[in-house]
């Protein structure tokens, strides 16, 4: 049965874990956004000796579970703070997906834009910074938002490397008070209240950019 006293005591514990979950999501997604763009640009570099190993590494990361990557990083880099390690692993894992999103956005830039830059003799770096990337990023914003929500929902995997995120805190409280129902229900409610409005905003943005 539902224990209101246990739920009342669990709420601040769950919310403290939510702060860690949110921090890991924000920092991890920042890493993914930057690293994903770097991977996309390296894949388009035209140099096979760069593109082939980068593409192979990205495919390997996409093809292995993030939990396995967390365990491997935990073993290989034992001295690093667990939250920092988790942020880096999540960020690099999602960077491989965002690189494909960026690549699709870049490919969607009209060919005439590239030709106009060539006709104006714009330097390659300025072409990318001022013409191509602004258009590409605008096209892929909804997809980026969807991946941000997905990362948020995968932060419980960080508990395997002892990060005190929300599900980890809910589990610890449940084992202490024998109140798993209350603690996990509250954690699920917080996930829902945080991710559902964000998903709606992403849908609205997608609909607006489609016009």
C-alpha cells in the first residue's frame, strides 16, 4: 500500500537526485552537440585517412550499449570523478548520433548556396560559419531536441558507475525504508513532468520550422 509518510520523506531525496540528473543531461548534451559537429565535419573533410577511422569509431560507439561503455570507461579511467566520466561517456555516445543529424542538415542546404559562396570567393571557413552551418542547424533543431530528451531518460544508466542521479537515489531510499513503490513512483513522475513538456515543445518547434 501507498505510504504517505514514506512518499513525503522520499520527495526531497528524489529531487536532489533530479538535480544531478539534470546537470548530467545539460553537460552531456553540450558535449554531444560540440563533438557531434566535429565528427560530422571530419567525415566531410575529404581526407580518407581521417574520415575512415572517425567513421569506423563512430559506428562502433553507436553499435555498443551505453551501459557497456560506462563500465569500460569506469575500468579504464578509475581516477576520474564518476559524474565527469558519465557526462563524457553520454556526450560522446550521443555525439555519434548527432553527427548523422548534422550531416543530414548539411546535405539539405541547397546546392545554390554553395555555388553562391564560391562565386563570391568566400573563404571556406566563412562559408561554413556564416552560410552553411546556420541553415543546417536550423533544419535539425527538432532532432537535436529529441535526442536531448532521450539522453535525459538514459541518465539512470549512470548509477552503474555510482553517480547519485535520481533513480540511484530513489533505489537507495527504497532499500533503506523498504518503500520502493513510493520512491520509484515519484522518480517516474518527475521524469514524466520534465520530459513530456519538453517533447511537446520540440513538436511545436518541428511544426513551425516545417512551414
